[in-house]
C-alpha cells in the first residue's frame, strides 16, 4: 500500500482530474485544491471529459455513466471495469 502512495507523490506531472463546472459536481470538487494541491483540475463538457479520459489525456474524470458503457478500451482498473460493465449490461 505504501508503494502506491509513493508512486502518486513522486509523479513527474500532476494528476489530471477532469470535472464539469455544473452545480451538481461542485461538492465533489469544491475543496480539491486543498485536498490534492498537486493535481491539475480541468473543467470541460462531460462528453469532452470522456473523450480525454479515453485518450489518456486525463487520469480520472467525472463522466456520464452512459458514456462509460461505450468506453471499452480505457485504462481503468480491471476490478472497476468489471463491476461497472455488469451494471451497464443490466
């Protein structure tokens, strides 16, 4: 576990976080500058965030669940992909 923390704190570039600037996402990103001061926050439209996440231009992003179901080749952890794909097919 500590090895993972070291990987995040010694990154060559900041973690790129994508979010929308809509009111419903505000509670999720409000204190992000304090909680993840080394992260880069990118605000954009949901569809663009999904495209950027799929292309590897973002490390993590708030994207529409329907768009995630379309993304079959993203670099997400296998556990999360399996769980979310099961929800998409239900």
